[in-house]
């Protein structure tokens, strides 16, 4: 069975994530126990007594440690992808799965990334708003019409009829109003700490560019579909470090990545959680493509049976 892995991004984290996996699987424990972070990773992920899990500088290393640990568990069971992608932060987990970074390097890298993004967002009057039920062209028009008030762009192309705009608060709020006039069914402000995947994150990109010069990037062992391309990297595309610098300050083409994964003939997609948001994106983007989410010991233990059942249902 040709599998594609999709790695969850920031926003799906929750207290308790990974606690059962830590107890059940030595491979998961090994990742958590060796994670190079400046805080108690297990305490933040499993309990979050100080309420910091949703702060970007904590969220990013916690999410990547979770993903790396779960990837190690699945690898031990012979469950491997033939290509992978991730939503925003999840791209780093996909690159780890492909062998570009080991777990420690990936966690250390995103810990730096989280702090750089918080610094870039600091002191800005920014906003991000989810827009539902509108096509790309009219939403792009809404952003263009509101741009006199500041930066506003489509930050996330998640799936048909679900996108996110971001930028300077006044411009984003105006674009959301215009989107409603153009037929959007609903707009929802998001509780985020910065205008992620917009040009306002350029300072974070500059910090990442400098940081990347200090680390080694391995060759991916299978294709990774990049957020800023919506497809796998080709030989004449920018390097992986350059794509990651671009990623933090440009749109995430998740819908296009999912379509590309389907076009490359995957039999099923496995979402590496926590959460199941990406599974919903897959169902809306490529109806009929089998997809399931894995975030618990029960999911791991039942994954092979789940995939076999999904394939049977597809064939009927």
C-alpha cells in the first residue's frame, strides 16, 4: 500500500497529547527524553499546568517532538510513507520523517523558529481570519481591495472553500468584510499570536536564513511536498533551506499539496496528529481518497486494520 503522511501543524496541540504514547512505546519515550529543549517537555505536553502550550515558542518543539516520536513508533512497525507533507510547522516533521534532520535537530530548529516568529510578531497590530465558502479569486480580490489599509494576503489555502487571510489588523478586518459581501458564508477571527505566513514574517525568515547556515541538511529519502510550492521540490527549485525561509512568510498551499499527493498515486493518507483537521481537508479536497488520523495508542494498534478497511470501502 502506497502511503502518504500528512503532519499536523500548530493549532491542534492540547494538554495530554502523547501521554499514552509515552507510557506505551519506548521509541516514543526515547524522543521525548532526549529532546533538546529548555523546559519540561513532558510536563507541558501532558499537563500544561502553567498554560504555556499554546505559546508559539513552546507549541513548536512540543508538536515536532510528538510527531517525531510517533513516526519512530510507526517505523518500528513497518509503516512508512512514500511521500509526506505537513501543514506549516508540520513540514519540519515531514522533513524529519524523510531523513533531512534527526529528531533532536528538528526539535532544536523549530524551537528557534518559534522564538523568531514571536519576535517578528511582537508589537504588531495583526490578525488572521478564516474565510469559509468562498473561492480563491474573489478572496484574492478582497485582499487586493483592502490592501490600502496595510498588508493582507491569503495565508492558507487549506481546502476548497476554507482559506485563512492574515496581515495588518485593519486590512484583514476590511478584507473579511469585503469577502462577506462577495459571498463568503462565514468569517472567523483566529486566536493566534502573529500574522503567520504573510510578508510581515520576513524578519523571522531572515533569522532562519542565518540559523540554517549553522546546520546540516540531509538528502530526503522520499519526496516531501513543500507548503510554498504545493508540490514536491524539483531539481531547479530553490534549496530546502531557501524554501523553509520562504515558507514562514508566504502562503501555505495545502489544498494543492493534497491534490499533488493524490496525483502521485497514494492509496491512502495517514495524518500524524494530534488532531484530525488535515483528514477533513483531504476529504473535502479529494473525496474518496482513504484517510485516517493517528494520535493515540489505540490508533497505532488499529492502524493496519483501519487502512485495510478503508481500502475495502474504496474498492466497493
